[in-house]
C-alpha cells in the first residue's frame, strides 16, 4: 500500500484540479492538516448535491469514494450529515465543488 498523502496537500490539489477544469471549489471546513478525513460535497447548483466519503476497501485497503447519501441529496440533508460526521471526527475536512456536470475530480473509483 502506498503512503497516504497529507490531507491538506490532497485538498489543495483537488481544488486546483477542479478550478483548472472550470468548476469552483473551496474548503467549507478545514480539518487536520496531517491526517484528517475528507468529505466532498458536489453541488449541482440546483439545490441538490452528491456527498462522497473516503473509504478503504479490499485486503489491500484501496481508497474509494462512497456516495454517503445516494446519487442525489438536498443541501439541507448534506449539512445534517456533515454535522453528524463532525461529532465523530473533529479533524474532518469538507470540500465543496460547484459543478453542474457533477464531476468529483478524483482518480479513485466512486461506488
């Protein structure tokens, strides 16, 4: 298994990747620079979004992104989910990507 990239570096690279592709992205909540988990909110700009959570799967522990609230959720449902997750992990990062095409800009599989 490859060493994990620091959360802060990953987040800044993700935001840059989204912006280069013409989307807007920003840090909605800053977590631990070293090892905080990352949640992505992909806002479609119509009041709906997809929320992606990092997860590990398989014996190798490969990184994947899971749809935490299904394919589509309201912004209010996403905010309620974030509040619950922050209680479990105060080091959590939340990155919001505003993209009508609903692109996540991650290389790992989305399941």
